[in-house]
C-alpha cells in the first residue's frame, strides 16, 4: 500500500495514511481503493515512514478519485509497503 503525506494547511501540519488497492490483497476483489488514516500529526514532514503512529484515527473507508486526491490536494506518496492481513479488513458500511 502507498503511504501518503497529507498537508493540512489550516493547522500547518501533516497527516499520514495508507492507501490500499483491494485488487492486490490476499483475497482480491474489484472495488475502489480504501484509505487507513493514522492518528499521526507532525509539524514537519517526516523522513521515514517508521515515524508514523499506526493507530487509526477513524475506521478505514473507500477512496473514490484517488488520483484527484494525489494531484488536486497535493497528497504525496512517500513510501510503499506490504499490506498486512489485519489491514485488509474493511468494516461494513451502509450507503
């Protein structure tokens, strides 16, 4: 999954998340990517993804328009890492 840096201009901080493509996990399925937002805010850009607190800020959710988020909102991919089995879980949601 791609680790992304999310600039938060209002607070002048950076948040971090992991984008997971469900077509590339152990039991793949054809859905949009989902995102796991970490409870990890930093005043400065981090140098290594190991600095990220991996506790989730909120439940994972589907990410529609991933490329738009990366370009329009200036999200930057800072690393790519293996998706762990526990990261593949998406809670059921109602639409």
